C-alpha cells in the first residue's frame, strides 16, 4: 500500500474515532446504565426503586446508616449489583468510585469497633434510587 493510501486510511480512522468519541456523552452512559439497572430489577424491586423527580424522597439524604427507600445492595442479585455499580461508575470519576467503595468498606470496620452498640452497619446497606425517567434530554437523577 502506498504512503498516500495509508495517510488517507489513518485520517478516516481518526475521523471515525473522533465521531464515536463525540457520540459517547456522560448523559448517554449514565442513561444507558440506569436503564440497564432498572430493566434487571423484578417488578417489585423496580416499584421500590423508582420515584418521581418531585417526590420528597429525592431530598431525604442522611450521612448516617438509616433505613431508606429504594433497593439495598443486599437485596440485589449479583447481576443487579453489577449494574448498580455500573450506574455508580457512570456518574463518578475513577477516584470517586474508589472513594465510594472505601467508604462502604469502612462500615465493616465501624461495625467491629462498635460491637453492636451503634447503628446497624453493613457494607451492603446502601440503597439505589432513581428519580424521574432516565433519558438523555430529560431531567432525572439517581441516589446511591
């Protein structure tokens, strides 16, 4: 193959990669992850996981381990947990995902230190909730 054809092919490859990169948006990745997660849930779990954007639950956030609405990791199958993790990863940087997992793992350390005297600690007592309908153009949110 001559040099000109190689340059042309390389240019086409770069253009295709740039086009593919531009079409991959954070909104698209997050929407795809949220839909995959919701589609993997049973109807019962899905009914507990989805809320309207205007629901008061959206602003019900606490720093301490309390019972929450949504679906807890400990209630999910392995496949559902992987999809919940994919949703978390879609919305955070790599450093953010590592930090989230570190915080979750510390629940076991606190449980051991508190020896049953504190709130219930469980690394799988984290809930996933979706607010609104996950679309690329619409308004929606998730809470992990």
